[in-house]
């Protein structure tokens, strides 16, 4: 009887260790993500003038998506409203909702768009 209790205790202990390690890993990943976003707090990217490098500083914007945004802007002119980004291939409402706080809409002359 003692042997089975001992084996059971070791399995429970191992399970708790694995659960603790898993939680620790998830926390580390979340902290890294938060640190990246924290660097951008208070910073915005002007969608009418941003370069690829500036766009990819925004969380969730990939280099490919940044290039598509710039291609669209060059083909159609300045964005009139931020929601116009939804016309860019690969841009979704969910993505816009998540990153809208990092985006700014100003004209090429530096004047804020009153659209």
C-alpha cells in the first residue's frame, strides 16, 4: 500500500511541477508581448506618411501588410478615414480594432485630417 501511495504522490508532484512551468512560460510570453506594446504607448504612426519600417513597429503589422498599405496609399492617394485601411488586402476589422490606438491620420502637409 505504501508503494502505490508513494507513486501517486510523485505523479501528483510532477503534475504540479509541469503545471507551474507551463504557467511560468505563458507569463514570460505575455510579459514579452506587453513590453513590445509598452514601447509604443503614446506613439502613433501616421498612415498617410509612414514607411514600412514605421508600420512594422505597430503590433500585428507585418512587413508584407505594411507594403500593401503603402501600395494602396500610392495607388489611391491619402487615406481619408482610418477605416479605409479595410480596403487593403489582408486588413480586417479585428486587426483595425486592435491597433487603432497606434494609428494617426494626418494629411501629407502635416495637417490633421478633419474627415
